[in-house]
């Protein structure tokens, strides 16, 4: 029987570009970015998407994103800060995914564009056509792409092996009726 692996790609929340004299790596989140945390965390919990393991970019905005999410999780997963995720090419993201412990069935990666969007597009081969087209057009801040793999080991993940299960943005979550 084939096991499943689930990869969740989370682009950091909205950052403050107006902070003058602040290096890109050290840019903080802005007000809207802080508001996105509870929405995404609630979605992860409500949809049973809380991962077994997290890889997070070392950039301040990515760390702040994960900190906001983890505050709302019942049991925060093990997180590793990963320098290679900052300004990562899609191949680097794929390498990091392949290095993931086999004990983890779900992995969440907190990172940046364009790498995350390119990695998602590289990895998916199927899923809702309209959703895949939305991903191709834009992967906004705070977006969450959930990609499933019919594989039993992370090291077997390869381009076009995944199915896009869902694409969620803070905007679509805040527009949904209760």
C-alpha cells in the first residue's frame, strides 16, 4: 500500500516595505501581515492540516509568520529554521523537502516568492484546473498551497509528482461566510 506525503507551502505574511534602512532579510510584518496569522492558523486547525514538521526561512518576516500561526495551534510541530529557504530557487526547496525525516507525513514550508510559487508549479501534475491556473497567475503573501504525493518517502518526491489539493489565501478566508 502506498503511503501519502503532504506538503504545505506557506508564503510569509504581508511585510513592511516602508521600513527604511532595514535589510530585506530583517523586514518585519506590517499590520495586515499580523492580521493574517489567526486566519491561516484557524484554517490549518479546522482542516486537519497542522503539519508534523515545519521548515521556516530565517528571514524575520517568515519567522514572524510562523510565530503568529503557532500561537493558535493546539500542539506546535517541530520547526527548523533553514537559511537555504531565503531567496531559494525551486530546486533548493525540492532538495529540502527530500531531506525531510520519513517519520513526518506532512511538512509545512514557510518561505518566499518567487521560489515557493515556482516550486509548487514544478511539483504539481494534477488537481483542480482553475485552482492550478490561479496558482500560476499569483501566489500572494499568506497564501497556502497544499500538495499531496502518493509516495511513501520524501526522498522520492520529484517534479510533476504531486496533486494540488487546495490553494487558500487570507483574502479568500476573510471573504468566506460563517
